[in-house]
C-alpha cells in the first residue's frame, strides 16, 4: 500500500491505518527500536507506542514522507524509553555508538547559542558532500543505531572497513564543524 493511502486511512480514522503501517514499516520500526533499547519487549512496546502516536498526530499532520516521519516518531519514543530505563546506567550498545560521535558534537555550554536544528542542518550539509556509502553507514550507525556488523553485512563489506570508514567520516565531520564555527 502506498504511503498516501495509509495517510488517507489515518485521516479517515480507520483502524486499518495501523495494520497497513505495521505491514509496511513494522519490521524496520521494530529493528530501530530494538537497536536503541536492546530488549525485545521494550522495543515492541515502543513500536506500539509509535502507532498510537501516529494515530494521535494524523490528523492534523499529513506527513510527507510518511516513512521518515514514522521512523522519527519511533526513534524518539525509543529514546525516551531508553533514557527512562537507563537513568542510572550507561554503556548500553546505543550509548556506545553515540559516544563515538561525542568528539564531533559541540558541548552543552554552546547550547545557548547553537540550536539543535542549526547543528542538524550543518550535519546534513556535511553528509551531502559525502559518498553514498558513507552517508548510508553514518545514518545506519548514528540515526538507526545499527551495529557495525549489521552495516557490514548489509553493504557487503568487512567490519573493519566499515569501522575505518565511520572513523574517517567522524574525523571529517569534526573538521567540518570546526571550519564552520560549531566547535
């Protein structure tokens, strides 16, 4: 089913909107939530919460593209649950992938002058200058939270090559953010 049809079902408040979303995007949403939460029950609950959030947001929203909107809602839902679950703990697999980016992202002292949106635009601009494979690796690792092993398997590469490429991309991002005045 096409995304426009799914959105139309949401707008009509048809219960089949959730079923159509689950059929088309359910496995990727579950993988995304699972990469962040690492507990299948929590991931399943986050995906169900995602469906509820979509139901509550559409209408009035009519997201385009629907897939990206769904992934963002799921990611935010999973991140909120992750923060709640790990308020006293660190070093989960997702935390480790974020720690890899820590040197590239401005510290909290700059938050007063730099909004997350501005930083997001800068990272987007940086990524548009990278190769397709580098963009895919970067987004799969740091947005979807995929493991190096999963990325390597999906791209038909060795894990070491993926790890090296991500390291080089992070270094290039760091230099780009310094050049642009973000660090």
